[in-house]
């Protein structure tokens, strides 16, 4: 029973490290675009 728990903990650790590596690899970078919106100021 202890070997199974240890195996699943190791598997979870490897999955976490894989997710961290994937996020730092640059595949999760969103596309950027500039948005300009005119603003009208009420100066009375």
C-alpha cells in the first residue's frame, strides 16, 4: 500500500514539474494587441 501511495505522489510531482516547465516554455503567452478608445472629457 505504501508503494502505491509513493508512486502516486511521485507521479503528481512529475506532473506538477511538467506543468511548470510547460508554462515557462512560452506556449502559454497570450496574443497581444493594442486597443485605443477615445475618451470624451466633460469640461464645463
